C-alpha cells in the first residue's frame, strides 16, 4: 500500500524485502512456549505460505541466503496456487503490483541472477 490508493511508497522494495527476511528468520529464532505439544523454535521443518508481491522475494532469499548454505534444505514455499510443481503467482489486488525502478534492485540484497524475476512489462 502507499500514501494514495493505487500508488506505492517509494521504499516498498525495502519494506517488503525486510518482511521476507524476517519471515525466514522467525521460525529459526522465535521460542513458541504457548503450545502444550511444542516449545522452542520451529527450526527447519517449515512451509512458507506467500501471497501477493509483498512476499514474492521470499523464495529468492530462501534459495540464495539459506538453502545455498544448507539451511532450510527441505523447506517449501507455497504461493497462492501451485500446479504440477510449477508456481502460479497470484496477485489479488492489481493496484499493488510492487513496481520499483530497476536501478533500486541492489537494495534487495539479492544475487544478480534473480533480477529478471522482478522484470515487469506494462501493457
């Protein structure tokens, strides 16, 4: 969301980058002591459920910053719909498309090989 309906904040790429990175850290560090059957961090056995572009970068962070270092090796990412091992990324509100200048891509702190994943052709 942004300051006006249908517009984005200029730093949304940073906001949602942090959201994705925090979501990846939470299962590793949060101590969940309110469940009688489980306490402590979830650890490695997780499924990340992503929805809309806000969490779209999560799979890139998972692959580049975690799985490449042997962390979350078996973790899965479920987007809005998955068909035959192919991910269908669903944006529920077309007003919020996550557009930002390609020159801002380095702010995401992702490898260059993912840059084309953020390309958007209008029209």
